[in-house]
C-alpha cells in the first residue's frame, strides 16, 4: 500500500506563501460562458478599495486588476457570486443578467 509522505507543517510568513487565487490567468479557460448565467457581478469602482480579496477567492480567475481597482472578464464569469459575498466594502453586487 502506498502512503503519503508526512511533512512538517511550516507556517506561511508572507501572503504569497498561502495557496490562494486562481490557477490560471483570465482567458485560459477553454470555453466561454454558455449563456446560462442568471446574475453577473457589477463593481462599483467608487467603493472598491483594491484589496483584491475577490481576485483571491474567484474560483475561475475572471477577476483582474485594472488601474489599482478590479474588473471582471464576463466572457468566462459563471455568476457564482463568491466575489460579491466576500467583498467587505460591498463594492460588488450581483445584478440580473440582461438576456437579449
């Protein structure tokens, strides 16, 4: 039987030592949103402080930094709402998707 190797826990010193954030940059997903999204995140740039918490927690990596604030790549956003839920400044709200 193969057992995993036991390693000593090393407490992270810097924020970059934590395993957070998306696995790839925006645009590396293979398929665009297929149109099933009901709500989309809308960012109020006046309330955004640029803390990048939404960027760190976005499961698809569709949030990116733009001029010390954040923006969303809507082609790949699935509308999960994690960014809006985790924004402590309430700068992100989920708005109803406009179906044309």
